[in-house]
């Protein structure tokens, strides 16, 4: 135990100097923490490591081959696409991830966007900031139509941990739930085929992974099936939604609004159709639905528990 060497490759993607790293430090005697690791730096940084923690840094076959002492990779996330799992298995390197750490944060973000769009929160804020209320002839402005969530139908694609948690809160708001039969997924009782679900829902919330069967799952044809006043919320993965099709639907008034926390390219250094000016009823946030301080603390603590279990000869959250 005393000679175990750990490396965390991208701490700045999790910690903004507001978290307690005590539990993580205690589980391994020797740590090298790096805020970020460029592809050209990764191999040198993990060359002598026994344990590597990575949130988004790519660990491909060639990189893993250059780390002969490596025994454990802890992915500081749920998704595993940044690690070559086949190569790790061939080299006898265990891989684990973290699940269920961000549920409360994601759920409140979903409803934050849903409520902001439903209550026209930003329209009314801007009206006050530009003097519209001050010039009003009556005590309140009624310039932007406000709706209620109660009695409206919420469609959920991806009814796992996050989808179920969103559904539970939706029921507290008095919403009716419709669960989609996800294309490519096993058929389950009570699930509604997507093309039947889309015309019925007032709000559609996405919580499925990005796979070959879900890429561009919501495109021009699917948006055309939705009600003109419906809302689309995506806190899952950017590639699930055709960004150009969504931008055009919003501009044309064919969709009531959208709350988007994820884009196909992150960060969007090449731009995105959804970042162009003048798109109405659109909220875009920079992949922060998961990022409450409490969520990020749980994430680091779960990584520490995974390492502790491994060092004790137990499997915890293996992938």
C-alpha cells in the first residue's frame, strides 16, 4: 500500500477549489494531481502510475501500453467512452466508473429550464431590465403567455436513474408521464413507441445514452410530430438532437421552446446552430446540469470508495 502511486489527470473538470479532497488523498499515499492533461502529456504522467483517475482525458490502447504498472483506471464519470475498455481488459487493468452521483443536480436543472421556459422567466426579466414594467399602464405585464406544468404531459426517453427521478418530480407538479419505447431498446410493458408519444407530449425530456441507435434521434421528422407549443429538454448528450433541425424549428415557431445543456461538440469551438443569434425560446447551458457542488463532491468521494475497494480486493462499479 505504501508504494501505491495515483494520478488524477483532469481535476479542474471537477474541482474549482471548492471541494474536500481529504477522502481521496487518504486512500492512496502518493498522488499527482493535474488540473488538465493534453494528449501529449498523458503518457508521461501515467507512465509509473498504479492508479489513474480520468474524467474526460482519453486513455487509448497506445497510452495504456506505456503504463506497465497500471492496475486500476477510475473514470470520474458514468460514461466510459474515453477509455479503451478492450485494451484495458487485455492488459489486466481493472476499470470502474461512478454512477448516481449527479441525480439531484440534473433533476433540478431539468426543472429549472422547464420552469424558466414555461413561465417566460427571461422574457419578463428582460422586460423589467429594459423598462417595460416601469412604463406599464397596469400593475402587471401580461406580454408573454405563462403556462402551468400541472395537467401537462411529460414524455421521457430513457427511464433509468435520471429519467425516473425526473418523473417523480414531474408527478409532484401534477404532470402526466409517458415513457418512450427507446429505439434499439428492449420492448417493455407500458412504453409508448416514439412516433406515437411525440404528438401527445407537452414536454419531452431526454435521458438516454448516445449510441448508434440514438444519434440524431430527435431530428426534423421527430420535431415535426411534436406540438407547436411543446418544449424539448436535453441534459443527456448533444448528438441525440439534430441541432440544425432544432434551430430551424424554433425559428419557424414550430416548437414552443428548448432547454439544452449539451451539444454535439463540447466545448463548441467550431460553433453550433444553437449558438447562432436570434433563436427564440431557447436556453443553452454549458454542460453543467450535473455540476452542483454537492454532486461534484459525491463524485470524488465515490472515486475514493472505488479505489479503497480495489485495494481491499473487492470490485466496486466495474465496467
